[in-house]
């Protein structure tokens, strides 16, 4: 399994691997918001947690269609299926690699982009915490979407349509943690809900992903 | 070593093969013949465990099959060595030197797989069989895009594999120059009558 993780990380970092695409997208979306909303510091401060969460979520979505499609095209998935590695484990590892190359950079970049949106000083910590807890769920759910659409020509758009509704609970509770944190309110309830969602999808989603992938590869 | 009993297989919801049985002993190679669309690939994919049969049994295939099809599972941005070492670690082996030797890949070891020619990629894909350490090779047209020299390398690797007590099931149309039984699967073609209730599709 470690071999698979190392290979996926290596591929992401080499030319054409797409590392940094999500991060650049996040940066651009966040920079565009003040232009579209206007230079009202109070308004920006109000919407900053939600905008940052939405930006991170869309950036996460951007690289999902490559998660399994490339391995499908070159036959790697067929060969992995015949390997001694359980498919559930292989998909978990692929989701982990996706999070390390997409989600984690977003978490680290979010405070910097918070400055652009005039995020309240109290909100930085909770923004990072909520993203760190929530983005793994985005990768794991995204892996399920990628498994569903594998083999479909131009499945990227379909993937987005399937995955975005599944992101709703994570978005609601994640943005709520960041919003309450910025407002200096109690964050325990939404944070625990967010952590619960993440734990549940990490535990259960790989089984669903592996099941649909086995059907898709027949 | 490998037994297949009374197998019925479908592809895309349409039955292609029915009543097929075969057996492989250690050291034995079996060549599959049949016209295009006869079901050679479907049979090999079923034995590799990639698609379930409609009926019948496959014994001795689980976790013992090394499968090689038209796509070699190579990453263009990894070198030849990295590609092989990855599959070696996935299959729990570590030494890739014999595989590099057998397919004469030492000169290419540090090249990116994406820069190789079709025949060189194929050689790398076949070298992957050696690092799996699996006893049953299931090969779908292994000699596509290989030149005569590379075919000889492959035949030598296959002979060594059989000599070590391995077995091989190969769909091919060229003569590999090895001792092998030939099975023509044309007589097992499914008739329209088998169509009833046949479906291998999850979402039709």
C-alpha cells in the first residue's frame, strides 16, 4: 500500500501531474471575490468563512476526474484488481494521496487567503481546523464519485454533478465551524458533527467505491 | 493447477461462450485460438477475476494469476525501473533484476516509460509478469508490437517460467516455438438460446 501511495505522490509531483492546480484555482477564486463583491471590508469579513470553504471545495473537485481515469486508461486498475492488495485499501490510499496533494495544500494556504478577505482575527485558527477536519471527507467522497464515473467518456462533468450534493453536509458544518469561530462563538457542536461525518465516510465510503468500481470494470 | 468447469460467459449482456472446460497442469502452456469476437479476452478476464462468469466454476485462480492484456499499466512519467519496482512491491517481491535481464531492459532502465516505443513498452509490460511471482500467467495477445527478437525473449521467459512449474494460458495467433496444447474455443460459442436471463452488466 505504501508503494501505491509513494507512486501516486511521485506522479502528482512530476510534470503533468496536476499538483498545484487546485491550489492555484483556490487562489484565483478567492482573489476574484473582492472584485465581484466590492471593497466593503465589513461585508467581506462577513462572507469570508463561507467563501473560503466554497473555494476549497471547488478546488478539491477540480482534480477528482484524474483520480481514477488515468489509471483506468493505461490498464493499471485492471492489474490492481488482480493484485494481492484489497481494492478497498487501494482506493483509500488513492484518496489519501489526493488529499495530501490537494486538500492539505488548501488547508495551509487558507489563512493566507483569509487576509485577502479580511477574515476576523479569531477565525484563522478555526478556519484551518475546520478545513483540516473536513477536506479528507471531500477526497474520500470524491473517490467514490470517480469510481462511479470511471470508464465514461468525459465523465468529469457527471462526476461533479454526482459529488457536489454529497459534499453538502461537509460544507454546511465546515463553514459553520469557520463562521462561528470568526464570530467568537462556541464551535464544539458543528466541529464534532464535521469530524463525525469525516470519520464515517473514511470508514464506509471505500467499500462503496470498491463495489461500484468492480461493477464498472466488468 | 487451474481448473475451469462448464463455464458460461457474457460480454456486454450477450453470452459469448458456454459449456467451456479446461485444465492446466504445472509446466503446461495452453494456447487459445478462435476468430475475433470468439470470447478469448472475455475468458481470460474471467479467469483473472475481473468479471464473474454467468455460471460454472473457476478453481485455483484466486491470487495466483498474473494477468497481462492490451494495456500494460505503465505510467508515462515514471522510469522503467520505477514502473517495475512499483509492481514488484505491490506483489510483495523486491528483486527486479531478473525481469530486466529477461527482457533486455537494462539499457532502458532510466528512461521514462512515456518515451519508449510501443514494442519497448510491451517488453516492459511483459517483464512485469516476472516480478509478480505468480504461478499462472494469463496473457492476452502478448506479442502485439514485438519484433522477432523480442518474441524470442518472451518465448525464452515463458519456457523458463514453465520449467519452474508455472503454467500459462495464452491467446495468440503466432507460433511461439514452445511445446503447448492448442484449444480452439470456436465450438463453445454461445447460441441465441443461452441469451435468456443473461446479464453481466450492473447498470443496463
